[in-house]
C-alpha cells in the first residue's frame, strides 16, 4: 500500500461518442496493467497538467481533469473531443500496491482521424453496445457503455451496476 493514505494515482477516461458508436482501444501487449485488453481512451493526471499553467483564480486551477482528458485523448488516439461530462468513478488497489482513482467521463467526437500511440494501444474500433460484447473489455467498461446508452435515452440518476 502507498505510504500515505492520501496519495493516489488519478486517471481520467472518456467514452467517446460519434452517433451511436463508441470508441474502444486495445491496450498494447507490453502494458504492465491489462495488456491486450480493450478499454476506452484516457490516462493519468500529471502535475504538469496544472503546475505549468497560470492559476485561474487566486488559489486554484480549474478544468484540470477536462484539459488532462483532452490531452490524453489527443496523445493516445489523435482526435479532438468536446462536451466532457462526468459519468462515474472507481477506485482500485493494483497488484503492485498502488491505489488508483479513475474518473470516467463521456465526450463527443469533434474531429481527426484515429491515429494510435503504439506504446499505449495497438488497435481500435468504433462499436455499438451490442458489438462491444464481442471484445475482451476490462472489467466494468461494458457497464459504463450501458450507462451512456441509458443516459442518451433520457434516464436520470444512472449509476454503474453489474
């Protein structure tokens, strides 16, 4: 376990929508965590995501996660997104003892052709909910896609559930 009970790796992911299709990517086989499994784009919050920028108010940087997500999506899959909205969050402690918090969001595709960052991902697909079942998704991702479908259909207060 981490030395401090307050020290967590923070990651943010995006379920990217283009019409009724969702972008999924396959993690490179050389990745330490979940090699070769399918997921959605995203990445870790880095201190440079705010420390290298001027503060938005006297004490704070705002929209840090939104900027981090836009950066990670651009780096990982080469596209631009907009309308980032919170979906759910999860916590885990990895096999190496590192605790992580993941903030899962939705985002709309804006522009660009998918161009993969090969050290991160080696394949991608735009899929419907039913097509997503044919991929070996990281645990919980399919349920997140279902959440998005429910929200798009007008459901309120949608929570993650198996």
